[in-house]
């Protein structure tokens, strides 16, 4: 029984570290973009995303050993929204992203 508990604890710690790495990556990426790129992409301001992602990193540090906690999930979701929605738009506005081409041309 102890081996299974140790396995669970290790697995939750690995998930917590992965979530924290994702949150830190999102924060560092948000720091790299110019403030006017957020407005040009039609997203919220840079200050909004910086505060939100900083809170996400703090929540990630606090819930490192219990990432499945509500606060840990909130921080991970904030970083995931940035990485899935805001980052591609910022990269496209900055000219670093690839054009979104579908099978019949650009989307």
C-alpha cells in the first residue's frame, strides 16, 4: 500500500512541476511581446495578461504538491488560455507566426 501512495505522490508532483513550467513559460513569453501587439491582435492589454500570469505562477508555486486543487487548476487554465489563444495571435501580428493555411487557402 505504501508503494502505491508513493507512486501517487510522485505522479502529482510531476504534474505540479509540469503545470508550473507551463505557467512560467507563459509568463516569460508574455514579457517578450510589445504592449501594442496585444491591442493589434485584438486581445486584452499586456498589463492584464502579466498580472493574470503572475497570479498563475504564484498559484502554481503554492499548489505545487497538490496541483489538482481548485487554485492549481485555475492557474493552469489561465496559462493554457494564454498559450492557446493569445500567443498565436501575438506571433502572427509580430510576423513570427506562420500563416494559417487550410486545404483551400488561408483561413
